[in-house]
């Protein structure tokens, strides 16, 4: 493998780690109750400020919440 190929591979790994390893947003408004399940199987009761990761499954139960993503997109769940 050439030095150039190794540099491209290392750069690709760093980019994919930063894209998939970091949160993609936060819960910015929360009323009532809800839950979040991660792909790892970990479950959380949702609360204001909880970080959202890619592929999280989020539900509200008799409540509502707003999520703001890192690109400033906002999502309202009821």
C-alpha cells in the first residue's frame, strides 16, 4: 500500500469517526414523558438537554419535545 493510499485511508477513518461518533442534536424542549433507545439497546428517559445520536429511536408518551440538530434543523414530536 502506498503512502498516499495510507493517508487517504487514515483521513477517511477520521472523518467517519467524527460523523458517526458525535451527537447530531439535543432535546431543546420537553413536556410530558418520553423515551429514547439507542442502537446499542441502551434506553433513556428523555429530558431537556439529552444528546441525540444517529439512529436513535425516540418516542413521546402523552407529551411533546423539540430536537435541534447540529445543522440548526428543528423537529417537533407530539
